[in-house]
């Protein structure tokens, strides 16, 4: 009994020390982001020649600061209020939010993260109206037919000039992907959309098409498209970017073993799938969730993004690493996996391990940035926003 008590006290002391260091890092990074906030309340995408106010960057940062651990939350209340005002000012007439001066592109993704941010503050009449408008917009834009039924893409792309006519044209988004769909599902969960809503069964229908599990991935249109290309659904439980029988649009490509070619699943999409299934009402022991968590048990990693081959020169293994950390923390939190028992029988205290990794990779005590700039992770504002959201989750475990 004395040995057990001493062990527990030692673990508590370690947690306390880590919590103190994480809160210190959080404060330094958050203070740095507050200094970058524009007079309008926005956080910008920093371009070579200018700063462009971004609804998405603002929403990601606001969500983090509004959920900051106490007593830090009060420290950032004014900054959060300014950010919320900026977001509200960018609401479109159709209920959406978007990027660019016109607010007309990336509307699905921008609306999703804006909805999550609005859900962190008091639901005044104005905020409530914006939340209902955003929910309605996202529900209208969920695909209701075709091979991507149930899913969503990022939204319309930035208007580009047609070289033949000289006119600016918007390229419509029709291909759904798991990353955008997961962001929308999270926003709907954050904003309190009832599980009885028809939105959720459609979400599960789409996510199943993104999983290497032939027990649940049975959509006839997708299976026919795979067969036509000589491909099939894998069975390792992982999830991938989009249900397309085309390796060129899959972020981790395809893999061919013997005569069987399958889409390669990877860490962030597998975690996105886990949390989305859970938000949509599936149980932890469902075949969808269980097989995905089993893949995580076999591929648990902190210093690299599993599913991407190690490459020291091009740093493929670091691709999207901080988004991976974000969805990892949220998925394992939703699944109630602490510790996470990996396939080798080890008990992994992922909040502590991930916390130590973030402390190790912080740059000059100011924030975070990925050495692989893919998927905008060369932008310290975005990546630091991701990390603060991760720390919000970790600091509920590490005390």
C-alpha cells in the first residue's frame, strides 16, 4: 500500500510539473497571437505583401482562447469578444461565412469553424441567429445524392480569372472529403444539433465510404468505381481522405500488395473518422469505431504522422503533423481512451506524451510551425492556433 501511494503521489507530482510548463507555454503563445490580432478583431493570413483577415484563422484562435484553462480564460476574454465581433460581421445572407474580401469561397469549411467558435460564447440573440443560420447553411449543402452522399467539401474555391474571357469565375466544390466533413460534424456537435436530426445518419454513411473496412464500407457506387480501376476496400480499419478510386487525389496514395490495390489510410483521417462516428451517435464498440481504434493501437505515434513514409529530406512524415495532433487529442478524448493500450500491450499516457512533444517543438517560446509547410502548416498563426486547441484538451487531463 505504501509503495502504491508513493507511486500515485509521484505521478501526480509529474502531472503537476507538466501542467505548469504547459500553461506557461500556452500563455506565451496565446499572448503572441493576441499581439497579432488586427484592429478589426481578425487574425490574418500573412501574405508576402499584405495581411488578409481570415474568418477561419480567427475562428480557430477564438475557439482555443474561449476554452482556455482557468485562470487563463479571463486573460483572453477581450480578445475573444473582438474575434467574435469580427466573425459576426462576416455573416453572409445565406447564413454562411467565407474567406476572401467577398466571403464567397471556402464557405463550407469557414462556416464550420465559425460555428464552433460562436458556440463557445454566450448565446445572445445575435449569436443565436448566426448559429441557426450557419447550421441551416451546412445542412443545405450536405450532399444528398451521388457517390459522395452525406459528405461535404471545403466549399467554393477562390474566384480565379478566366484567361479567355477575363471574368472572375468561382469553381464549385462537388467532391466531398473526410477532413471538411469532420469539421462540419464537429461544429454541429459543438452547436448542439440534435442526434435525431437527419444530418447524422448521412454523415455516418459518408464516413463509412472513407474506411478500410469491408464490413461497413459497402456502398455499391463506390465499390463499383473501385472494381473498375482494379481496386478494392482494405481491411486495416484506417480512414482516408475521400471515397475516390483515384490514387492521385488520395493524400497518402494507394498500396498494392499481390494483386490487391487499396487506398492508404493515415493518422489524421483515422482520428477524424473516430470522433465523427462518435459525435454522430455510434458506440465505441461499433465495428466502425473499434476497427479504427485498433488501427490507432497498431500505429500510435507522436513524433510523426502515421501513414506517411519517413523521409528526412522531404519530411513526408511531418505532413499535416499539427492537424494530426489536433484531431488525435479530440478523438481520444471523445473515445475516453486514457491510457491508450497499444498493440504491444503498453499503456500510453497520450496527454502527457503529446504535451511533452509540444513543449519540445515550441519555437523560441513563441509558438509552433511545421518544418513541412504542406496544408498551410508553414503558417505559425494557424499552427499555433491548432496547438492551443490541443492544449485546451490536454490540460483537462494533465493537472
